């Protein structure tokens, strides 16, 4: 809990071993990706190296294979995602390669990735100018090139730093030393998960082939409605035009709760099954909180639900949980 307060007040440092990177190379990479993912790759490529953003790769039925942090490189487009989704993303994209000049390369082992999250994140790396969310720049730190990307999960200002494996220890030492004046504290992944849930940022547990983009609350930052066709677009466009969905991602709070809520638990309104709990934590500020998908008719704040086999109610809470205590809104600095 002390770690979380350090992030909120200053700066947390995270190692991110569960993240993966796919390099997409070849002369047709931009055209091909523009037809396969939800973001406007052609517009990002036109902006040049360092442009980036957030996106989904979808099934033909419009369901989520993975979420991606995109970054335009000199001769490649990088797709950063959960390491467990690298294989499914490569398989999904490879399915649509025919005669395209495109190579999909898993570069997860090439890069060590760190996260700097908190109000002082950008002060840690003065080599990088102010970056728009999702965009990146290369800076030299400890004699090594470091790819810096404005992206994270806590809802506070955040940077990801990609360092080639051989230089990672030296870069980390320098930044940990530099960060002392900015209140930097090395933090654990459970702390990052707690802050992600507080911020209402959907993670790997919320993003799979049971979920449609509109249900995540991330549609505005993940989907371009200005570009041409891509796989799964018809379903996304239809849901956007109708303005309604069967389920929504919501926050869930157990008043006074001090134990984590059971992930995967079925949610009920009366005797009717209305959703499922997907991520859970005990917040140092809010107690037992969670994310879950709930039928839209039962997703309004202050609605009382219960978990299967329990009688103590859960209360639907607007996301992010901490909007009333000064944290940035979801998407303001998150990937």
C-alpha cells in the first residue's frame, strides 16, 4: 500500500516482464495493418517515426483478440501487447497474409521493458520532450538508445521504456539513481494491478474473444471511425451507430470489504445472472474493488448486485474509481 501512495504522490518504477513486442516489417506493412486493426495506421505512418496509439486486433466477428500499443519505427511498425497474446496476434494476422510483403517477428526477447508511472514520470526523462499519449521518441540513456513511449495503466502520467536486453541493467541503474530526486520507488506488479483497476483501465482479463470493443469503455481511443475497412469493422460500426450494447465494463465495490473479490465470480441481480467479475484487488483507498462486465440494464452507478453463493452486496461504481480524488481520467495518460 505504501508503494501505491508513492505512485500517487511521485513516481513508481515497474519491471514489465509479461509484455511482448511484435515487429511488422516489409513494404506492405502499413497497408496490411490498416486493414487488420482498429487504429488508422496510414495516418500514424504519415506522421512519421515516433507516432503511435492504442488499438485492438479483432476477429471477423468483431471480438477482441488483443489490445495493442502501436509505434511507428523507421522500417517497422511495433505492436506491443501482453506477452501471452503475442502468439494469438501473430496467428490472427498471418491468417490474412497472402502475397503481401510483410514479415511478423516476435521481438519480445530483444527488449526489456520498464514502466514509470506517477505525476513525476516525465521529469524522470528530460531527454524526451513532452509526448502526446501513445507517441514515442528515442533517447540516449547510460550510453544506450532507449525507446520511450507515453503509455501506461494507472491513469497517472506514464512512460514505457524499451531497452535492448544487454543495456537494460545499466539504464535501470541510472534511472533509479536519477529518480531519487523525483520520489521514485521501485514497485511490484500487484501494485500496478491495483492502480490499473482503480483507474478502470481494461487489462488482459477484460480483453478476450468474449468481448466487443464497445463494451470496454475504450472505444474512443482504440478505434478510428475515419478510415477504411478492417477485419471486424462491420460489427464495431453497427454497435457505434446503434449507441447501445448488451454489456458494459463497470467498477464494483464491496463497502467495508478487506478481502479480494473472487475473479470469475458470477454476478446476480436478484435471481438473474447479469455479469461476471474479471479483475479484483484490495485498494489502499477504496477497499475491496473489482472490474466486471454487467448487463447494461444493471450497470448504472449505485446498483446493488451480489456474487453467486454470497449475500453481501456489491455496488456498481462509476469508472475510474478515483475520479473524485485528483487522479487523471482513464485515457488521459494511459495506453
